[in-house]
C-alpha cells in the first residue's frame, strides 16, 4: 500500500531518525516547527516543503519603528459604582499592562464611550475626561449609586500567540513581538514588501503556510498575567481607528465602541449579533479577503502554494463566509481533536485540498513519563475517523517537536496505525463519497452557514459544561451519512425550509444558538409550523425556540409537545412519566434515564400525545417525541457525546424524518461499532470505536453482517 | 400542670373514649368533623363548642334555584394553531364538564377575549363568534399558523372542596354542591338570612368557624377528573360579571379576561403582578372584608365568636392585607405542617387569638396499618415548635376522625407529648416573648407584606423542588429570634430600608419572588446600594436581583460579588474555588459542598474579594460572601431546610449584620439542638430537634451550658 498524504513537523537534530519515520507515517511533506528554520538536509529529501509565515509580525523592526500603526482593541473597563459626585475610573485596572497600552492619540471623546450601566444611557462627553497622566477617566456630576463603565481603545503591544508561549515557557527578556495593522496604508504596503522579500529568500519552500492572516482572535489577559477573556471567534481585536473611519465610508454610519464591546460581552458567538456587529463582520471579511488575496497572488507569482491555518490570526477570513473564496487559497489546514473539528475543515469549499493537524502537539505537557500520549491520539482518531468517513480530508499531520515524539514508541506505532487507516480510507474509497441517506439536516441558529460546525462552542477545542450537551449532537452528526447544513432565521424567511427534511435548534435560552428574540417573529414560527405540519422534522435540544412570550417559553411547544417550567406554570399539575411503549429511538437501549450533562432542567409535557423516552425526577424530561400534522419532533434536554447518545441522535433523525425503514441505513447491535455504506464501491466500512475487541451484527439492505473487530479496527466488507 | 388550649375534633360514636382523650390532650373545646353534626352528648361536656359554617354553599336549595347566581371563573382555552382560515376552538376541551359550565348569558363579545398568541394581539370580535350549540368559538380569517386562545367565563357548578371529597371518597350520585356568589345582591342578602337562621338554630355553638368566607382558591380539574391547576393564592375563581361591573365603577376601567387569565398563568403568586391584577385584588379584598364584616357582626349579635379558617374559601381575606382588620374576627385558625406555616398564622394581627390545626388529618391515607402516623406528627411538631418559640399560638388542634386516631396508641401518646410541650411553653413563658437579637430582616419581593410567610410556594403545604431551596430559608427563619418582615419594591422606594438591618431577595429569575423587571429601576438599585454601602446586609439566594440588563444578570452583582453564567460571559475565564480561610458562617461545619436542592446553577465570582464557602464543580458557587463599603452580603444558590442549612442561614444573618459577637446569640455545638433565650424570665429553652438523644454545649452571654436531651425534648435552663 502506498502511504502518503502526511505533513511531518521536523527540526534540526532529527536527521538520523527522519527516514524511518517518513516511511512509517507515509510523509510526503515536511514543515518547520513553530519558530525553527528548516536546514538543507530536510530540503533535500525530495518532499514537499511547507514554511510558516506571519504577515503582521514577521518584521519586528517595522513594529518598533511604527508603534502608531500597531493593532488596536476595544476594551471595557470594570464596572464602577458611583459613591460620590466624582467618579475616577482606572480603565486598565484589570488588564495586563504588558499586553495593552491605552490608545489616546485619537480623541477619546470621539472613539470612547462612558455608559451609565444602571440606565443604559451614554454619558455626554461634557461630563467626563481622560487624564493621560493618571490614566483615569474622571466622570463629573454622576448619578449616585449608578454603575459606570468606560469603553476605550488600546494598542496591542504584545502578540497573543507569542505572549502565550513567552509566559508559558518563561522566555525572560526575549523581545515581545508586536502585531502591526494593515488597516494603515503604510503598513499594508510594507507587509506586501516583506512577504515578497521573504518569498525571494525562501526559494525551496513549496507551500507558504499563512498563520494566519492579519487579526488574531481575541485573548485578553488580566493584571495577574492570567487569561481573562478568550474568544476564538472574536472580532474585538481587529478594530482600529482606520477601520472605524473606513467602515463609516462604506456603511454610512459611525461604529461606536459599544457596537464592538456589547455591554462587556464583546459580541461572542453566543450573542445574537446586532445589525452593527454584523455590518462590522462584513466590513472586516471584505477587507481581510481583499488584502489576503494580494498576499496569495504574490505567493502564486513565485510559483508556490498558499495554505491558511484556521486559527490564530484567522479573524475575518470566515471559511464559510461569502468572501473566503475571493482569497484564492490553494489549501487550508486546521487543528482538531474530534469529528466536529474535522467537518469544520473538510466542509470548506473553494480550495484544492484540506489538511488536518491532529492534536496532541508533541509538547512536554503530554509527552512525559507520567503520561501515555498514544491514548489521547487514539481517542482523537476514533472521533475524527467517523467524520472522515463522511467528508474525507486530503492530508493529515501533527505539530510540535518530532524528537520528543520519537521517545514514545507506542505513540509512534499509534500514529503508524492512524496513517495506515487514513491512507486505507483514501485507497478503498478512491474519492467516492459514502452513500448518504436522503435526509437533509439544517442546524438553525442566529448565525447560519458562517459558523458551520462552530456552534455552541467557545473555541475549536472547547469542552465547557455548558457546551457539551449540544456539541455532543454535532459530534454525533459529524460522522453520520446525512447532508448537514447550517442555516439562520433569514434563511427560514427566504424559504429555505423546502430543501430540508430535519431542522435542529439547540442550546441555552437567550443565545445565538437558540435564537432568543427571533422566536417572537411570527413569520419564522409560522413558516416552521407549516413545514412541520406538512411532514418536516423538528428536533430541539436544551431550550429550543425559547423566548418568554405570550404564554409560552418554547415558542414551538405546540410542535415539540414540551415546554420548560420557568415557574410561570408551577401551579399546573405535571404527571410526566416514561412511556410504557417501546419507541424506535430507544428500543435498542436498556436505560430509563439519559446522560444529559449540563442540559436543560425542568422540561415538562404540554400535550397528552407527548411520548417521554427519558425522564429523571429532578431533571425532568430528557427525551421526548411528539407529532404535529404529518411532521414529527424530538426533544432532547442535552446530549453530551457518548456511544449511547450517538445512537439516540442517529435514530432520532431517522424517526423524525420517517426514515426508520430506510434500507440503506446501517444499524449495528453494538453501540461501539458503526458501519458506513459505499454503494458505488459495494463496500461497507465498519469502525470499532473502542479500545476493546467488539462483536457486532450490522443490518442494512435487508441483510445481516456479522463482524468481530479488534480494538480501533477499520474493517471493510465487500457487498 | 394545667392543660388546655386544645380543640378536639369529635364525632358520634366516640362518647366512651372522649373523656380520656380530653384529659390526655387537654382539650377545652370540641368541633364537629367536616360534614358531621354535633350531638347533645358533646354539647354537654362543659367545653367550648366550635361549628363549621360555609357561607356560599350552606343552602343548596338556593344554589339550585338560582343557577344564574352561581360563582364564575375565567378560564383560558387550550392553545390552538390555525391550520386553515377558519379555526374552531373547543374551549372546554381540557376542562371537567362536571366542574364548569360555559357562562354565555352575558355577552361573550363583551366579557371574553380571543388572542393571537403569536403576535399578542387581541382578535376583533368581528372575526369570531361563539356557537352555543357546538360550544365552540369560531375564528374567521385567521393568520395561518398563528396560535390562538379564547379566554372565557364559566360557571362553577361544583364546589371545589366537596368535589375533591366526593371524587376521592367515591360518593356516587350524592348531590354536587354548588357555590353561589354574594356579588349578586339577591344572593348576598340570602347569605345573611341563611346565616342568621343557622345562628338561631345553633344556640349551643360558641364559636362559628367560617370555612371560610366566599371565594375558594382556584382548583381546576381536567377532562380526566384530575387536577389541572391549583393555586392556593389564586383569584381567578372569584371573578364574575357583577364583580367586573362593580370594579369598573370603582376603578374607572374595564377589567378584561386577560387581566385575570394572564396569558394562561392566572396571576399566580409567582407572577410579578400587573397593575390591573393588583387593582382587582384590592377590589376583591374590599368587597370580601365588607361583606365578611356583616357576617361577623351577625355572629356577634348572637353572642358567639367568629373564627376564620385560613384556606378553602379564603380568597380576598388576605390576613396580611389592609382590609383584614375590618372584618372584626375574634380568631383565625390555620392548617400547617412546618414552622413557616406556623408563622403565617401566628404573625396575623387584629384578632384575639390564633389557632393551629396540625397535620396530619386523622384520615385513612396515613392512619392505616402500613403507616405510623406518629412519625409525621412528630416531624411536624419539631419544625413547628421552633416557630412557636418565636411567636406562640394561642391554641392548637387536629382534624379528621377521632375514632380512627384512637386506634393508634403511639399516635395518641405522641399528641399527648406535643400538647404537654405546647402547654409547657405557655406556662413557662407566660406570654413573654423570646429575646430578639437586634436584627430586623426584610424579605424583599414584588408582593411584600401581603404575602408574609407565603413566599416561594404554591400553597400552604407545597414542597415542590423549585420551592424548597428558598422555603428552606423561610423555614429556618421562622424559628430564629429575628424580627422578620416582608417588603416590596414600593416600600424600598418609600424609604423603608432605614428600618432594616438585613434584606433578603430569593427565588428564581423572572418571578415575583426575585422581582424581575423591578431590578431595572434605578431608584431601587441605587437605594439598596447606598444602604448596603453604609452598613446594610444583603442576602441573595437563587437568582437574586436577576434581570438581564446592561451587561449584568444579577443587577446587584457589585454587592453580591457573584453573577450567574447566562452564557453571555461564557468566554470569560473562571477560577472559582473554595476559600482556604475559615469563615464565621461555615467554620463549625466540616463540609465543602452544600445541599442546595434545585437551587441555581452556574453562579460565578465577579470580584476577587468574593469568598467562596461552598462550591461544586457542576453547580458552581453555592455559598459566598462579599463586602460593599461597610456592608456585607451573602449569596446562597439554594438552601432546602436541613439542620446544616439552618445553621448556615442563622450564621449568615449574624455575619452579614455584623452580629457575630452578639452575646445574646445562642450558639450550639450540636446542629440538632437549638436554644432560645428569655431574658425577662431568666430562662433558656433548649430544643432537641431530632429523634435521638443529643448532647450539646450551648454558648451565650459568655457562658457555657452542657445539656443532654432525650428525643424531641424541650428542656428549660434557669439562668
């Protein structure tokens, strides 16, 4: 079997071992580790050569000599309570002075805002001033006992990624790299010059790995040098005075600090975006893609490929946004630890190839004598492999110090197995897609396509207790043969429902994921009701359609057959209990209560037709079904990923879309074993998603297939 | 020791045993059981005689002959989704046809409302009609896929209490008693006539026990003869066309069905009351108290006493309302099972005496060979006794079938012990109050005084999982030597804070108990901030001051030092962990996690000064303290009643009000033992709140007292 499709991180000192590992892992490309240069030994192995380039911090001399063109950020001061008529606010009180410097060269009265958070009113500039000596904002004639904040501009005087590495590895007085901003025309021109000179000086590099383009996702440290706020999707560190001025020219209105700061919530992905925030995202995507295209064109001019790392300075690139294709990238590479992350990379269109850099990094935190890094690598592979069966990536790789990984032979063997299976999938399927069931699934939230596979999470590897009940559903879906898409409420209004079989709305109340006030929109609820009534499937998880309004909390409780007890209906009797009938969704399981994680509590049946499939006396309803006309609905209070919940999600979608009897669906009697049908190849791929030997009987197309699979096995059945 | 103060329920057939039990329990009064008449044997025992009278159902001939003057109710139909242009709504679909009959004699177009619940708009009467043949409302030209409801008037054709007994005891074709309404002048006159004739015919009765006056709390059954909705505080079953018309004369505006129906939530105590709902309560209290006064005056004319049962038809009497004293009652009697219930009776003013009818009833559900009813009686006594130490009731009693209770000698002995202790407290304290600590506590919610000791509950004995985290705090307080009052947001604005040392705000978000939108009121938050800053104590439990507004969820998070993660701040790092320092509130306990019941989840520290005393990795912060100027605050995520939580509440109030070192506070080293100081009597009462022998050391006034108490013991120490 020919093995290839692997990008190997290399470093000086690995010359002796590298040939062996190239063979074992099937490497056909090498890349330098972060911060190291490639030497000629590696350049002459006959492999493709990737090299990392940082457009906005590659030239630190430029940063030092043009401090007025450093990147900026909008920050909100702490909340201060007015205890006397004059209130002094130390705006940097809870920020890290080595990361930020107050930006007061451009009029604070023009670009900053003081807000009375008790009333929500902006304080007129005639009542406040910034004192550049004390670095405080002084508010006069306050309303006593009201809470005030100052939204202000700061300069970013330390690049986030370098700061993290610097502090973590205790780099002492090593120079703090500072990011400069292409929103300034002079810097923009310089970046192109610097890139061209870099291209000229790196003739042997085949692939320029942009890490990434211009604006880093938001990471803010506090006065104790600890992370205070981190938003992998955040736009607040992409703002600047020139961006504000250019925005005004394009959109015709002033962007205010509050439009970005958003009461201190910084417009995270969990927030239903305001019109101004969406305009700003649009502005920044256009700006970023236009200038990134210039960079990529330059790369192409030197006959090299351009690949973008999804992460770090990726803000504004939005791989699922409308401007992404304009950049003209050859490829993307992203880091992941699960199937959901795989799909976020593999579902990107308009590039020639897609690559994953699997976790874990070859770093000492996991590669040490107290830990077996092969376990994490295996777990990640098992989750990722499911998603690769659905939408295969072109290449894979790892990151970190190769010399460190080499010290762990079990890890080396595990990656050998992983690369074997990765190549096996490629070779067996030969770019033929798995056979999809005729079920088009739409994940409905306030964002839609632009946050495809990024829902209900705070970052690309986040696993917060609040997220897991919903990312578990996405994780399950990432490895299922359904056409999964991401839609928003405008799409609903524009008639998209006719193209879908299943709509899923999931998350907590008053978040972008469920949609909040959008559920007050009569057009939205009417269109969904009509569609479900005529046969659509509606799946809700957590607080779907939640918005306290006119006597209901779940606005589509008529469809769902459940609502949440917000204590408005506490006086109504509830007699919820598990349905005594077997139901398609759970009949294969022998459980009454379901693992719901930090899912919604207090959900109860609003209809006598509601069938309760999971119930807990404290939590309330965990899983229930209901019908509405020809349509079906499933409610789940939370579904953190597990083998059991994976099967519940699969069967819920089949049941809700009336596909219980679809003969192309692959049913396994063992929760750890899943099968994938490739009709055009007459193949079934069978996965053992566990570390133990598993026996299973697979049923599909009216036939049964008995299998016995060793740990992690990928097995092929010829039909 | 002289024993008295006990009202004995008697029945024919108990003549042989009654003298023995009178002696054992110290009975000085007898009353008939519900539905039984007293015979002359009991009338001649030389005891005071109570007899039950039902003003609005005593004369069922009147009810039959005046069906048009039966009591009415506002009901909301189910929510119907418009699937075609014409929508027919079977308004009685989910109601019990033996309980209610549609009231259509008075114009449905005038008194009913059809509402589009998708938009919240009322549907013009030109688009709907009621068809009295089909008993349906037909809506024309609907907005497709919108949800519609009909709010309509029904007649109450079965008295709730009799219905319950009838159905529970399977009384077959026994006449269904129907309640008539004194809002009709003819019926009002008849009630007085009937009462007078009853008084004339019952010359031996000393005390007329009104059970109660006119309007029953709301209990609504569904089509399956099961309870659908029950609100012990509910006003929806007191409405009628004459009430609506009289209301208009007094208040100058039309009361609409929606004002009572409240989107289907029926203005329960959990709802922040609307201005119209409050006006209606005021109207009904005035009406009820005026007419009740006429009834009581008649009782007095016949030289009898009038006592009111707090429950059943008590709506509009509001013992803590402004019109109650106008009734001129001699006494009140209420049913209870805990200390909180005791205080709801014992804190009533403007009557000569107050009586408790303890649970359990002598009914076969608990008095059977599979159950030991003495256990429930003991548990109720242990909880109630704490509250009686603080505000003693004048009398006690039980209800039900005496003959049944007699069959359980252990129960008889238990009540003997209880009555011994009840009399002992009276005799030892001789109406001297326990010595209060100088701490005035205000429970702040949207209702204030009118719902004193009725907060965070759905009825007088409710123990729902949603309530317990907060009623546990009230239960703890009911037996503590603090001056506890109940205040609302108007009181705050009117300057009441100066009289208080501690304010408590507790419950779930968007309920009357925490206050919802009231927390957007700048005057409210400013006044509380100023008061705390100058030394006030603010205790919050659950979602105190919760209202998503201007960047905070807990509006007084600056005081509390905590807020709840509503996923707006999910991207902010949290490093909450238990404080390593010992704190006054918990230093006596050896626990890290606290039993919080169904309390609030996801609360985190917003200040570095917040001290976390209880933490759970899933729930979040359970108990925390913070300071604000000279003031102190305590946050509790939930405090269901237990010995541990009782001690946490006690010490929290002492700490928050800076009374840790108050030498009159009684500290016990055993959580099951509490002491009560009577300075004027030089006594300490010591309670063993358990069924085991307990040893304890009590500390107060700089001294220590060692005690050893048998199970349930009430012990007195002479200082």
